[in-house]
C-alpha cells in the first residue's frame, strides 16, 4: 500500500480532514522516519480521557483517511486521541508502541486495526484492564478474539460476491480472471475465496487464477507482479485486487503489456476514482473506511458509558462504477475545501 505515496500526493492533503472539521493542526496521520506515537496538542485535555488508534503502516494514504476519521469522531465526542503505529508493516513494533501507550494509564478506549492474530494476546491483555476495544475493518466471528468489545466494518463476502457478478457480466461470462491481494490476511483471504466461489457458481465458464500477493510497500514490485501475470496468461481478461493499491497496480500493468482488461480494486481515494473516470479501471469497491473509523470512536464512547454494543456493526460497501463517482468526488472535494479554511 505504501506504493500509493508517490501517486497520491494530492490525496494526502485532501484526506487530512472531512465534514468541515476545520484545519487539522495536529496532523495525526503524519508520516515520519521512525515509528512513534502522535498526539493531538489541541485535544480537550480538561476532560481527562483519551481514545487510542493503533495501526501499522500509518503513513499509507488509505490508512491516513481512517486515522483522520477516527480523530474527527473523537473530537466530536470530546475525547483526546492519539495515533499509534509504525511506518512499515511491523505488527510487533506497533504492538510495542501500544504497550507503551497503555503504560501511561490514560486510555479510555482503543481501536485496533488488526487483520492478524498477532494482536490477539495484546487485545486480551488490554481488556483485562476494563478498557473497551473496537476492531474496525476486519470482521471476525464473535468470541474469536478474547477481550474485543466489537467490530465495525462492511461484509467482505458481500462485496466479493458483487465484484464477481460485476466482472462476470462485464466479460460476458467467459475468459480468465486474475486475483491479487495486498497481503494474506483474514479479510483479503475471504474476499478472494468468496470471489472465486461466486464466479464458479454464477459464471462456470470463467476461470479464476489462484490469488497472488501484490505486497504493500513496493509499487514497482506490485506492477511487475501484475505484469508477469498478464504475460504468463494471455487469456486473462479481468483482474480483481483486494487492496487499495490494486487499481494503480493493474492500470500500470495494462500499460506495460498493451492489454485492456476489466479491473476492480478497492477504495475511493482520488487516484482510484480518477482511474475509473478515465476508463483505465472498471470499478472500485467503496469500503466504508471513513464510516467504520469514525464509527469506531462512537462505539468506544458507548461502551465506555456502559452501553451494550452489537458484536458486528455492519456497513455497506458498494461497487463504484463510472456512473456512480459523483458522490465520492463530492466527499473528497469537501475535504479539500476544509483544508483551505
């Protein structure tokens, strides 16, 4: 995902705030050369309560969107907030930083971007202190992560089925489809598996290749991987990427090979919307990154006040084709307008 940084320079700015929240002086999602925590100096300290957001690869533009949404939720609810995470895909390092934060004794709640069981022992440890823990984006079965209070996300299986139906229809029910993932984690694995199963059921004449890993931090390597897939499989007519960098990866692979395929990837960053608008990418999945992150703060607030929250707060994730771009551009335009205030 880090590969977006050069292509999303504009998005880095426009994702700095949303919903007219004013100038973001604290810059909670700012990247740095070292793994460190970031604290908002203008948080309402007088209230004496803080929500933590824990997330590796914190400088990635999509991750920055989630952090900013969480911050906005905290601000609206009157909480202090702190963003914790490493600049790389370093889960142990991120957990170590979260351990340091917990030692401060000021946590009122914690949202953890997991997707990997590596975090489970830490979650269980935090829960013993009575602090509510909400897990955004990565749905898991209830009771599968001891100590977690609840999750908030879309249903990856649902949007995987929609993606399969959209691609199957677009390619006329025949041909070969490639699948790539940012990494092998619970959510992306589920998407890839459900996509293949749905395609087999609904479009039996379509062949789905075994999913391959794009990687998260090397743009050139990701494009090379997609390019090699196209070169090795001249029958590929479409591709699904389960990560936010997929649209850029596959659009560039098209250019490298001189091929034109039907591409669906993740996330409504401006660069991805532009790829859909230009016709280089067929569609992107509108994972509710803002809503699930803002909502994580709301759920933590409810849990902290003793209110019961559902295990899974489920959100929609539509397939965004060229004719459905307007609301998402308007959302990003609103962010840019807020930055100029």
